[in-house]
C-alpha cells in the first residue's frame, strides 16, 4: 500500500511550535547572561560560603542602563550566577546637638501683627519694627531697653527637626512666673499653645531649685512667641534641644556643574546616573534670592517633567549663614533643568547638589571567589530568581571591591523596547489554527470525494 506523503495536521503543528520555541518566542530567556554581556564589571572579594554585604559604589549608578538596577548580576570566578538582593541601608538614630537661637523682644500685650515684623524673602526675621524697637538681635542677646514684662520672638522656620524643648537661661536672681506660648506658621496667624511655669530659687545654703525648660508641641511652626506673665530677670540665651530621630542611612552627595542657556535664565544638568535620590539642591549662582522652577527627564529627547518650584537663597546675617532647605525629590532622572522666574538671570552657572541613599548588595558567596559584579545592559531585565529577603539571617560579612572597573561601553538602548515576543507567539498560534482549519477542510473534502467514488 502506498503511504500518504502529505503531512498530518498534528505533525505540522508540532513542527511550527518547535520552530517558535527554538526562536525563543515564549518570552523566556533562552540563554543565561554572563559577565561579558554587561557594559561594566567590578571584582569583589569576601568570605566564601557566607552571606556578604557591599555598599554599591557610585559607578554602578553611572554605568547601569536601567533605573531599577535590573541589569545587575553577581557571578563567581567560574562565571556562574550567584543569588543576590539589593536592599536599602539600615536607618540610623541621630540626635541633633543643642543649638542657641537668636531672639527678639516684643513689649506689647497682644501678639505682633505681620506689619510689626520685617522678614526677608526666605522668611527669616530681620528686625522688629513695632513697640518702638528697631534693630536686629544677635544670637543669644535681646535688643531694646527693658521696661516691665517682656515677650520674646523666635524664628524656628529653618530648624530641622522641630525642637522638643527650649532651655531658657536668665540673669541671676530668684523668680517665679509663667510663660504663655503662641505659634504661627505665617506672621500674624498666632495660635495659643498653653501656659507653662518658670521658676528659680536659690537659698543661702547654696541649694538651688530651677525650672527653666519649655516643652514644645510636635507640630511644625515657623515662629514662636514666649509671653512672660510676672516678673523675671532678663533672658540671656535660648537653647533648642532635640529628640533623637530616625534618619536614612548612608546618604551620599554628588555635585554636577550646570550649563546656562543663551539668555542665562535656564540652567541644565546631566548627572549621568540613575541615583536613588532623597533630595536635590542648587547653589544660587546669582542674586541672594532666586524664584525657580525645577524639572527633570530621563532622556534627552523627552519633554521636561515639572517637579516643583520654590526659592533658592543663601546669605549671611548677624554672622550666621542662612540658606534654603533642599527640595525633597525622589526621581532618579539623570537630566535636570532649573528655570528662573521673574526678570532676573544667573550671574554664573549654578551647581546641582544631589543627595542620594547608597543601596547595599547582599549576596551568597557560592562557588569560588573573587566574584564579579556586572552591570550595564538595558536589554537584560531583573533576574527570575534572586536571594529572598527572608533568607538574610545571621551574620553578614563585609565584602569589598578588590579590582578596578572594567568598562566596555554601552550594551543596550535605554529607551523602552516593544516586546514583540507575545505578539509573535499569538501570531504563530493563530497561523497554526488557520493551517489546521485548512487541513481539516481539505481532508473532509477528500473523504467526501472518496465516498462519492
């Protein structure tokens, strides 16, 4: 009997699927990348067979081609992949040191109005113009002649964190009085915050009882008014005391020189890295006060993305340097733009100050060391399996960079690529279904013809 040489439908389907599987159209990596597939490598050393930890060097953020650091791998000396995990550094407890604060005298019974206090563009108190008082107060010294009970104005808006208490240092003498507190986020909007006793008693035998500390609420306020009820000696100094706070660990700083536009009203910065930012700041590069708009973008051919706006300032008053707080921004974008508002221009290119949190690499010292830290290929995504965070138990041993970086250049495009594999897969399945349908129709017609014969 003559064998039918026509392919069977099942055979054709399996053949098609085999072709697509060999081409890797199932969306899975068919080959595990090795150290040579990345743009840069670093040799790291440590203790074999142990869990090790390494602070990622700054060059990793500069050479990585993915903002999520998905193009990072660890290999042993034989080129075999090693399980790893990228973690943020452990937070640290920080207690700011005590800080003496400048203060100003206020002699009216009612809290000062906005017109009674002169501030600069940054919100810093310069002088008190009400109550016949004019002039500034040096740190720890009140200005004006004392006539009866006094109130004291303190500028808190540049302090971080908010003080937990204020220690008041009066001139010698026994006294007993009360201090009424008023807080304001903006001048003229004073809100009462209670009354606290103040007292000091010194006996002839040398014993001394003193209560001269004011407890402050945790709410943020820019200005504080301490109104003394009763007689008390002249206030000499005010010292802010702070509670311990939790701060991000391992904050690093990088600086980037700006480039001015032709009209000197815009400044452009290329950080050249995907930094895990905590904040950004700028040197003014011009007048003391600049009203600015901040934008960022990930690629040079993209539109600018608005981040925030605010005031840049840096000046010296009464021997103290005042400057704006950094802008809390977490975008890892490498490109930044600073635009001036108003009819001013930059006198010189400003500098971008990036504060970022250094991530840590935890990896298992499998195989033989030294190990290779490889990074830099936008076409390689995060590994399918890494070290589970629950596996990080016990002692972590310090690893260290033991060789110079080997850089081979960019290995992939940073622009996102369309994933054609799913489309090709579904297209192949649709084509297979069409082939099967055609073959079924053809077979059915052939069988009908044979029956007719």
